[in-house]
C-alpha cells in the first residue's frame, strides 16, 4: 500500500530544495572572490583567511564554545534529573507546575526569557558575563534535555531496574549500572541538543551578556544587520560543515550501536 | 528523603530561574523609568524595614499598561504579530503536511535518511539560516538575478524588507517543527484502515480526508503550536528580513529595552505578550499530555 505517487515525489523534491538551496547558495558565495557578494567574480578562499585573522571573531568564538560546553553539561545533569522526576517520581506536590515549567520554556518567546533573566540577575546583583549566559542557557536547554530523556525513560522496562534492586544493589547503583547505560543515547543526544542551542542563541545571550562577554551570534548579528558580508558567508560555511559532519557521524554511530544491540539480543535469546 | 532531594534540585532551579524572573518582570512593569542604575524606580529598600516595603508598594502603578493602551503603536504591533504568526503557521502547515505525508509513503530504508534531512537544518544555526535569505531576496540578490535572467521580470522585485520576506523566513526556519510531529503521527497510522476504507468504496482522496487526516490531528495541532507560539514573539526574522516596514512585538520589546532603555515599558510589553500566550501554551501542553497518554 505504501508507495510514492508523483505528487509525493514532487513535494519531497520541492520541500528539500526549499530547505537546502539557501544554504547551498550561501556556501557557494563564500568562495566568491568579489567583495560584492551578489556578483560572481571567480573562486577564492580569501575570506576564510580574513576570518582567521579577525581577532574579534576568534575571541567571540572562544567565549561561545566555553559557554556552550558548560551550559550543556549542567543542562544535561539537571535535565536528566528532571526527566527522572517526571517519569518516575509519581505524584508529588506541585507536579503540574513542575511539568509546566519543563514544557513552557520550549515555546516561550526568547525576548521574554531573556528580559526576565536579565532583570533577575540585576535584581540579585550578579555581574553580567560568561557566568550569567551559562545560567541562562542551562535553564532553557535543561528543558529540551528532559523532554528528550523522558521520552526514552517512559519506554524503558522498569522490571530491569527492579531486578537489580532485588539482587541487592542500592538505588544509585541500579541507576548507574542499569538505567543510565540504557538511556545513554538519549542523554548524549540531549547534550548535543543543548550544545547547539547554546551555540545558536542570539536573543537570550544579548540580554544576559555584559560588555566583557560577546558571543559569536551577537557578533554575527551586528555584522549582518548592515547586509550581506563575505566573511560571514565563510563563517557560516564553516559552521554548516561542522554541524553536517557531526550529525551524520552521530547518526552512523547510533545506527551501528542499534545493529550491535540487535545482534546481542538475538544471541542472548539463542543461548 | 532521597526522593525529596531528587525532586528538589530541578524543581528549585526552575523556580528560581524561570518562575521568579517572571514575577520580577511583572513587578518592574509597574515601576517608572528613571535615570538611575538600574534605570527604574522605585527600588525596594529593605534597610528601611516594613515602612520601606509599604512605600515601595505605594509607588507601583499601572501607568505603563495605560500607556500601552493609549499609544496605537503597541496595539498595532500585537495585532500584526498575531496576524503574521497565524498566516505563517497556516503556510507552514500547507507546505509541511505534504512533505511529512510523502515521507511516510517512502520505502522503509529511505525513511531514516529523509528524517535526518529534515532534522539537519534544525541543528544548523537559526541565525545563519535567516541570514542566507538576505543574499537571496535582496534587489540584486540571487532570486532577482535568476528571474531576470529567465526573462520573467524586467525589474527586480522588492521582497526584502517587506512582510513577504518575513513569511518566507518563518516558514523556512520553522518547517522542521511542523514536519516532525505530523510525520510521527502519520507514521503510526495503521495502513489496514486505509485499505478497509478503499475496500468499502472510498476513493483515495476521500479515504485521505476521512481516515488519514483526522488521525493525524494530534500531530497537526502540536506542529501548529510549535510554530505559532514562538513566532508570535519572534525577533531575529523581522529584524533581519522585515526592515522597518514590519511591525512585530518582539522587535518592539527589543527596541524599547536596548534603544530607549525603558525597562519598565519593555516589561509591560512582555507581560501582555505573556498573557496572550498563556492560552495557547496551556492548550499545547494539554495536547502533548493527551498524545503521551494515548501512547502509553
């Protein structure tokens, strides 16, 4: 019954062309030797060279990576905990509020989140800088992590953990030895998601950063407000390349892991 | 005891960094702009004890909200944001549904690849994806050059810095959010239902409207909320693609805060935006809960 009609094929082709053409054009024009980004004047990699010599961009890139590593790590720990609470803790006082606070940040407009966090930091007298951006990013990305992890946890076979407890392990050991290895793929993809969300964020970082800490998106935004620039094209191409390589290799790894798991299960059944 | 600690850590983190900040926004929306650091009055002076607190409460008022009602800039910005969000959600659904549907029709071994192709742009920087359109939609941009080369227009079309560019930008960046929930709803669909409908004499198109479409409703609703709610407060897309011709409330809030440095007014803008969003956010959450229960 499942087959592609010409209509299906057309919508797939047009849909993916729409999703990918703009990025392809961007990548092509990053190798344009002309400063006028709309006129093709021959192949050149000079904008990549210019970018590497641009201290301000390099500094911002460093700050961005620092923030992303720290916030995604905190967010993974907190988000996994939150997911565990959502799926396992059963009923407790204020559960509706808790799940509301997990889901609301996913759709909350960034201007509101950014403004409210800034006013909090000012209110308690925290100096704005790397630390405040990390706190802000941790807060919104932990919600993404907990959604990813909780969907994995809810399909998890509880009896495995109960068996570990019956066999005498402490609850923490059962979590570390049984639950964690099984939910690990979700935890890892949660970390990656938190990492890219942090790399990408302009609005919340603009509100919560101070003059001492400028992230790459803030730098890019102020550059492109004035129009297209070949250096930004080069920077975008590098970022697109990193993401593409990352996502494709991650999916290959998880595919291989799935195949291996299936083989092991089959062997276990046979023996 | 351990259970309490387990719940308390994420709970208090979210209370302190998600809920309390909203209370502060609300408080500051009742304050007045002032030339001080931070730039609003009154400040809560706890050193004066109870008297300081009552004085502080007395100085709060709804002036900012009155101002928002009087000045039609804000009123128009809310309306135009609602309009832009609604139209672009509809456009995203119109474009996203056929793609999601076609993905489920593809053969088993192709589906993971197609799924990855939809997710990949989501991992790429949002800012860069919006920026890519500046080079395409501009007067001397790629689109106009192509159209003029093909002889379809003699003069460049003006698209950048108009609402059309904003619609294109929103549909482009939010399309994966529409495709994914619809895809996962359609994927679960039992094919034998369609076969039954066709055996009972339905045409394919009729079977689609009577069986497939109603059963994918959960996915459609989730997708629409995932597009509509964040779009309503969108800042990056209108400010890069919309120019000064597009009025959206996220941009108004940003300018009020960063350009005019009127923190109390920016907070009042945020409070009203939040009030508008509460209903769709609650509906979204209900829908998610229902989906999860029907799965589990």
